[in-house]
C-alpha cells in the first residue's frame, strides 16, 4: 500500500469527494451556549472581556433565549451574578435571585430549550473562592451541602440540568441525594468532572466578578499536568450519579477528552472556555486569522477528539455557519 498505488490525494480532489469521506460532522445539536444573568431590570450590558457576550437581567434574557432556540441550539448554560456577596455566597440559593428568575423567564418563552445552570459559589462569595473558607482553607463537606442547596433552588425554578463547577470531593453524590429528597429525581447532573486550574478562565472571571481575592484555585481544581487523575475524578462522578461528564478547558486538554470518551459510556462534554474563545476573537480582530474558519476548525477538533457536547461562546456563530 505505498506510492504510486496508494494516492491519498484522490479522495481530496473536490468538495463533494471530501464531504463523502469526512469522518467528523459538527452539528448544531452538539452545542450549549453560555448566558450570563444579573440582578435588575432592563439590563443588557456588554461584557468587556468577552466579545459578543452580555449580562442580561432576567426580564430581558428571554429575547436572547429565543434567538438561541431559533438557531436550533438545544441548550443554554446559565451563570448568575448576585446583588450582594457574603462569606458563604448565600444568594446562590435565594429563590428570588437572578438565576431562578432567568430560568423561569427562559422556560416560559422557550419551553423546549434546555436550561443548564452552573452551580458554584465563586460569583456569590465575597472572597471569590468556590467554597466556604475557614482559616485560609476551602472546607470541602460544608461546601457540598451549600452547592446541593443551590442545585435544588435551580431545579425548583425549572432547570433541566445542574452543573457543579466547584471541584469539591463528593459533591455529585451530595447533590444527587438532596435533589432526590426534594422529588427532583428527574433533574440531570452535568459534572465539571475534570476541571483544571487553568489560566484560560481569565476573561470569564472578569465577566462573573469571581476571581479569588486571595490565593488561587489549585487546592481544588486539577493540576494541568495530570491525566490519570482526570479518569479517577470521572469514575467517582459516575459512581456518585453524574449523568454527563465534562472536561474543561478544551483545547489544551483534547487528550483528556479522547481518554474520557474511550473510558466512559456517558455523554462527554467539553468546555471551550473564555480564554480560548478570546484567543480567536482577539487574533482575528488583529487581522491575523479568519474567525469563522478557525472557529469551525476548533469546534471540529473537539468533536473529533470525542466530545458529544460542546459548550462554547461561539455556538451562535457556528450554528449560523452550519445552517448556510
Ligand atoms: C466557576 C466557573 C468558572 C468557569 C465556569 N465556571 C471559572 C473558574 O473556575 O474560575 C470558567 C468559564 C470560562 O472561562 O469560560 N467555578
Ligand atoms: Zn467557582
């Protein structure tokens, strides 16, 4: 099977030929579009660090949800800002908070659109950590209880899927138990299973006002150097009742996505995070790359690596390009 008998270029000759032999097909069905909600009314405020992204107050977020649903995107991932931050992030489970209100507004406007909510305390705590801090340490088990309360609050408001992004040990099991106790057994959990302590979250932390005021997240998020450990995290999440496993970030962790897909039989999600998104936006703004082509190439890479679900700020652009 060598040259001149084998000529791999034969199957690359025309667009139709390439279409026939293409191994990976990106689909709008794969996408989840992140949305940010904030307290107040009539707010649609551009997020300075993230091109094309906005903070929406719950009363106006339905317009955006309609656009997303109209493009055929199956799900949004909702992040919230509180009106007040405190030591435990207590607004995170306030039924009158921006997230529960936004869930209701979206569900009313687009009942079919799936609403996934991020469950984490960092945007709600005054210290910006994802859990309760005592003597300079993030307290694991107490944090799990609060996250579970947050998940129940979202689920009661109508969330279809809750997505804990904190990386405490055991949080999936605690969350599953409390959801079930509240007769919310039909609500799914998408676990940020292999979430790395990454500098690619920079633009997001500005958007969510969630950067830790002291220290970093390395005592709970994973070390970027580790791969076997990601498999352990996922194994535990499966045992604790996760329905979907996530790898985050995406681009620098495609090997983890591939291993996850090969090792588990649950849907694998990948989070194409804010820094990855802005690398393309900023480079394209500088006139150095083509935004549409690099976006589609990047999203295709996630799919090729094995992702079943792609969470991306590029979902609307990609949906429009796929519909062409
Ligand atoms: C909160 C959270 C973060 C992201 C999603 N949920 C930031 C962090 O952990 O510091 C990052 C999303 C992105 O960068 O797009 N725990
Ligand atoms: Zn957090």
